[in-house]
């Protein structure tokens, strides 16, 4: 799926030419192909090889930055954290929680966050190799990943009647508030940082525990959740090239009616979901089955 998402980003790369992505128009086709093969390896790309203008570790499919961090977390788990007893893991999670609080409240202990005034009191960032972005990415990784591991080891689950729908409502409520406070330009930006810290440290683990302890009755509900689960990763790994294309379209059509921009946004959502479903059914499942047959046959023989 990583190869598919990066390939899609390559095919749609030049459709994103706009001032938001200033390097696209300066990137020749052979440099684009070199970047594509580099990104296939999931090795973070240095800023010196940036081809889009955002200094991302994967300029062809931006969200892969979080997948790169997840690979790093799995290495940490295999080498260190799987050997820790629960009490030691809890101590680590408490330390990671403190890292999250300092980031959300813009407490610059390492002296590297002074360049992110636009994103102060948020957890925005993590997709570059600069010192501030590395700190942000590591902070965003550690608490969610290892708190989830701790919850699993402790068997934390909260049984709630209709838990799925309560969890869904809680998620929608949390994520429907892009900014909590007096506004991005207000003098009380810390209120947003406090809200984001509360979501990450308290609300999301609570929602996960409720989900772990809840059943999902009804064939229709189960089918809906299976569908959403099936397309979740394909949607994550394929949607961003369409977003970049929409950003460029919106910049070049600023005088278009609001209804046209809304229709464009809805179209991108539908296109992204259809692409994700097609990727799952026509690419992911057949390739996984082929690899399974090859690998297992080789082991048996």
C-alpha cells in the first residue's frame, strides 16, 4: 500500500502546482522518479532533496511521515519495551505524558520550538527532519503508542451499553473542535494547548477503553464497521495526493462560487473513499493473498 500511495502521489504530483507547493514547477521528471524510488524504501527524505516545498520526509505522500514514526516505534517495542514489566512501562508512559504536556503548552525545554509560532500550543508538525519537527514527531509518537500498549497489557476495558455509538459521538465531538480558545490570533492560545493535552492524555485513552469493552450487536452495524476498518489504511495512504490537487485547484479558482468549492470538497471526499475501497479490493487483498501463498508454500516445501 505504501508503494501504491507513493505511486499515486507521483502520478498526480504536477497537478498540485501552486504557490502552496513552490518547488513542484521546478522539479524535472527524472528528479520526480528518483524521489519516488527513494520514497518506496520508507527511508525519510532529507530537506536537501525536497521537491514540493514543505521539507517533508515523503514529499509524494505526506501522511507517510506518521508511518515512518510507527516503524520506529515498532523497533523500540521489539528491542526494549516488550521486555519491560508493567510498572516500568507505566513510568515510561508518565514521562511521555509529560513530554506531551510540554509540547501542548509550548514549554520549550530544548530550545528548538521558537520557529513554530504559527503552530504554538498545538501538536502540529513532525513530518520533517529539523530539530523542532523531530521533537514534535517523537512526542506525538511515544505517548499514544505506548499508552495503548499499557492499556492492552493491563486489560483495561470499560463496558458501556451501546459503547460503539458513544465512542463515535465522543470522537466526533472532540475532533469537531479544531481550535479551543479565543482564536488562533488571540492572546489565550494556551487554552487550545490545554484542550489538546486533555484529548490526547485523557479522552482518547478513555474512548479506546470503552471501545475495547463494548460489543457491536447487529449485522448492519458489524458490516458498516468492517467496511470502515477495511478502507481505513487504504484511505490514509491514498487520500493526500487528491488533497494537494484540491489545494492547487482552489488557488487557481479563487473567484469560483462557494457552492463550487463545496462541491469540489465533497467530490474529493467521495473520490478518496472510492479509491481507498478499490485499492483494498483490487490491490491490497490480492497482493496479500499472493504473498501469503508464495511465503507459506516456500516454508512448507
